C-alpha cells in the first residue's frame, strides 16, 4: 500500500496561474480532505469529501475547487493563484467517517510569486 | 463554528521530565478529540485520540484527559525522550461530525 500520495512535492507559480494538486489513496477510504498549513496557524480545512460525488467546503475554501469522481482521487484546483495561497498543502483520508484517524499525505509546498 | 485554543505554543523540557499540553474547545457538541505529532518537514501523524464518553486514555508514555464540563483536554507525555521533539496539534470534531478544527500547535523540545 502506498497510502496517501500527493503530487507534486514542490511547486512555484506566478500570480494568476492555475494548477491542480493531486491526491490519491489506495486504502479504499471514503473520507478525504485538504488542509493548508501556515506558520503559527495550525492546519485549516479547505474542502472535504465523505464519498465519491460528494464534496463540501471547510474553513478556508475561497480560491479552491475540488471534485471527487472516484473513491481514490481527490484533486485540489487553484483557479487563479494569489500570493496568499503560498502554503504547505496536505491531503488526508480516513476509513472511518467523521474525520477519525486521518492519514496524511507527505504534503505539497506551494509558492506563489 | 468550533474554536480550539492550544497552550503553550512552545515547551522546553529536559529528557525524562513530563510534558503537558492543554487545549480548550468552544462547541459543547464536539465528541472526538485527536492529537497529532508532526516532526520537522514531515506529515502529521495521529498519536492518540479520545471520544467524549471517555475521561482518560493511555498508550504507553502518552495519555489524554478530557473534561467535558470545562471543555478542555490535555496531552500528557511522561519520561520524555529527544525523539519526542516535534510539533503537537490538538483537534476537536465539529458538531456536524465531518470536520476537525485544529489548534495552532505546540513545539515541544526535549533536551538530552
């Protein structure tokens, strides 16, 4: 099992560019989520999904889109990158409902210039 | 929405000492409280969790206590070791039971 796989590990964007952060899990987890981590701010939830075809907003959803067409994949799209989106992004999944016992990916470090 | 406060933001202890990190939450309907450890440059990893129908849970040198009345919970690490040095995050599950709100983290430094 690879667990939760995130790509890319590092990315530099210019303001206004768009991109997709990939997240895939091979554990047949129904629950998947995206967090951003900024210094001194902890982990803040962007979007989450409780199953294929179902997504919902978290605490900081503005500027991001998600979709969940399969159980395995949960990509995060930045529509028009802004410097405020410079952060480390973590994808996390859980077999159990209700965000219990989250497994995190290794993260994507994103810089927007 | 849920608000989780975590203290202290940094904690330095000597090897072998105990360390305590405290969190408070605002939503009395919260019923699940995990703790995650994040080593430098690594992903967060679950170390222990507790549900609201339990007052205390232990796993070797780690324990978590929960006081629902006061809406606070704490992480206790005994006999600390240098490899315990990391950032620790508490979290509380929101009343919709599908999301977590994290505290801002505590950087624990264990000196040999």
